[in-house]
C-alpha cells in the first residue's frame, strides 16, 4: 500500500501523506516512504519545489504509537527536508499534532486553513517534544512555545502563524490554494540556483541546532518512550481514557 501520494504541476511536486486510517501518523513505513520521495525530488531537475500536504482531515497525528519510527529515522527525515536544495512548502487543511509539528517546522514555508488545529500533545502521554524541537524551537516564539509544550493545549491557525509555526493562516472560508498561489508562482519564477543558495542561507542556523543537539534529543526521546509513564500514557491514549496521573 502506498502511503505517499505524488502529483506534479508546473515543476511543483506534491507529496501527500496518505494513511487516512492512522490519521497520517508517522509510522516507520511512512517515514521511509516520505524520505524516498524526497530523495527522488532532490535528484529530479524538473522539480523546482515540493509541496507537502495530506489526505483526510488530519495533516499528521504525530508518531504512530503502534509502529513508531526510530528516533534516528525521524531526525534524518527532518534534516532531509531542511537540507533539500529545493523549497518545501507545507499545505495544511486539518489537524496537526506532536511529530506533525516537527514536519511543519522543517518546511521553508507553511500555510494552513482556518479550520486547522495544532497541539504539542507529548506531555499528555508522558514524553516530551524532543526530536521535533530541532525544527520547532529555532522558528517559534519562546514564551508561546513554552506554554504549548507544557500544557498540550490546542491552538488555531491564526495563533500558529502568530508564534512562527506557520508562515500564513487562511481567513475563515478562504481557499488555502488561493493563499498559496502567489507563493508557488514566486517559486516557479525563481532560478534553481537562486533557490538552493537562498535556502542554504535561511537554514544554516537550524542545521547548527541539528549538529549540536540531535544526538542528545534522540537519546532523550528513546529513554522517555521506554519509560513506565510513557507506557501508561500510550495505553491510556489507545484505550481512550485518562492516564493515571490526571488530577
């Protein structure tokens, strides 16, 4: 079964997370398939830019708790998006949770419709947003992200844009493709060399964070996911009940 849909229009390759049954959760298989698709885009000189989107009402529900990717694989995927010498544009028309927010942070431009919602839910299952901090923290407002990291609260697209997680949020009733039309037009009018070198300027500090912190955050993620509290949190989530620590 294919987990990544692929279409192309005028040099923009659209990669769609297409695992609706799991709400496009980051399974080991989906991470591998997305990485392979990005590798193909990197090699294809006819691809000017990549659009990352989804099928169903959820962009990405975070890690697949039944078949999670190894933290190293997720780090490599996020770095691959950041390092790709072509712009990556996120197109969101649904919900984004946990690890899905790491994908948004890795993208160069991110747009979401007004009905989209966002939450860093890791703390509610006994873990921390460790690996995704590599792309999220360099791009977001520190005070705002502290609130949402620590509480797991849901917030809307306008707030996501205000804190830097999104580039732009659509207004109520606004077609997200209309919002992205001038963005994609601009990328199509830009030279491949100009885009590649400009992206390298923009991502240099994010890659410094990868070089400095990736190993420690990967170890932290592995340790937390193997903990007793994480087992309780994930079991409670799958059983649709509150974990034992809820007061």
